[in-house]
């Protein structure tokens, strides 16, 4: 660019001079880089918004899970089950349960059958 100072830059003489093709190429390159940067920022912000939405959904699902688990614990309680069985006239047993043990006999091997 030829000398001319600030006034020449303000009048944009560097765009119409003989070596203006070089300047135009550089300006187009800068515009292309700016467009890529803007697109990248939009893509990044879109991902950030998706992450925020997914985090909200995870918190909601976690709280729903805790609610369902507490409901299940209440339903599994013996008092709740006995109240529901009173409608069908089924009450808790007065005799405690007993444990049944099954003793499995050991089968004799072929050698034990031959030589006792």
C-alpha cells in the first residue's frame, strides 16, 4: 500500500489501487474466517442449551424416581398390605412360619455300589 496516511485509509484507496487484488483476497479470507467463527459460536451455544435441557430432564427424572421408590416402600409395608387384605377378609397369621429343611441324600457313586 502506498503512503498516504490515515486519509487514504479512510477513503479506502487501498481497495482501488493497482495492487488491490491482493488486498481483496485478504479481505475475503478474513470474511470467510469470521463466518466460520460465527457458525462455530452458534453451534457451541446450541450444544450448551441442549446440555442445560438434558440436565433439567435428569433432575426431574431423578426426583420422580425417588417419589416412586418411596411409594413402593409404603406399599410394601406389612401394615399397608394387611389393610388391603382386610377387604378380602384375609388377616395376618397367628402361627409364626416354620422353616422346612430338606435333606438331600447323597447318591452313591459307581465305585461305592461295586465295593461297599
